[in-house]
C-alpha cells in the first residue's frame, strides 16, 4: 500500500469482538466493522471503527474452521452503516484454537480495501487480535496496526 | 444498451472512487468486460486467472441474481442496473 494505514478502535469495541469470539467458541464468529476513513497530513489515512454489526456465521457445515456471510448480510450491514452515517470498512472473525493470522483460505476469499480483524480464541479465552488488508495484487495480506482508544466511540 | 454498473465499496479505489459507471452492453458479460476495460485493476478482484467470476462476487441485474437467470449471458436493456455485491468468507485453515 502506498499510504500508511492505521486502524483505530475503542477498547470497548475491541472487547465486544473478543466476547463474540468467546460466545461462539468453538465456532468462528463474524461481523462487520462500521466506521470511516480520514485522510490526514502527508497522505496518511487512518480508519476508525465506530460500531460493530455482529452477524451469524452461515457456514453451519463447518463453523469450527470456516465462516461466511451472504450478499444479503453484506447489504444489511451496509444499510445499518448508512443509517449511522458510517460505512462498512471491514469484517471481523475469530480463529478458535488457532493463531490470529490470515490463512490461505482467508486470502483466496478476501476483498481489497477492507480491514480484516482476526481474534484468536483458545479454550473460550480471547487472546491476540490482529488486523490485515489484502494487497492490491492479492499476493498477501499486510498487517495493519491497531490503535486502541480509551474512550468508547 | 446503456447500463449502470454499481461498483462495490472495496473496489471503488480502483475506479477513481466512482460508485457507479455507465457502460454499453447487451449482456452482463459484456457489461463486466466493459467495466474491467475501463478500470483494469478491477479485473483480478472480480475474475480468477482463467476468467471465471470469483465465487464471492455476486452479480444482480435489477435485484435478480444472475445465477438464477442466464449467468453472464443474461441480457441487459437500456436503463438496467447491474449491482456487484460481495460475499464475505474466510477461515482458519
């Protein structure tokens, strides 16, 4: 990516993602990240998450290692975002008993521009949380620094 | 046939930030071809290397999923709107 990208999220929202992962364990949880991008000086862009839109994992055949959301889920999340004056800027999901690193499957199915937050959940306990963006050429994910904010968005 | 194509949010950066564009096409396949000719960087995110629509790319003509019509051979007419809507998927393995 040509511009430095940062992701800001409140501790409260980060904890909600962790809780969602713990609730659905041993299955993967998933949901939308609602927020907006702000371009600041020197062509830096930071992305701020202001709300979450938790969704139901549609992969009921293999929810322990897969998640999916339908186009209707995406449209519903986009509608919810518009109603708050926000947009869908990414998605979160959990990796039960697995590191918070994107897999080949994650990469094969990813869209560019979105932030993908992954939380690792081990034995129902949330652990590491990371964020990633697919590169323009789809060859890899680039890590995105998460900046936790103390005040709830 | 003049057809409007709605560009999904994650791809707008490759289309000069446009949220839609007009193309002249008789079928959905022609419209998508025009779209990716106009904005070449969209192609790899919509199509696989062998030219098939990626499984997580959903295409609608006036709210009807082309999978239930004639897929990319679905005819289009003046004033139709083609929407490209993502599905989202992933997993730890």
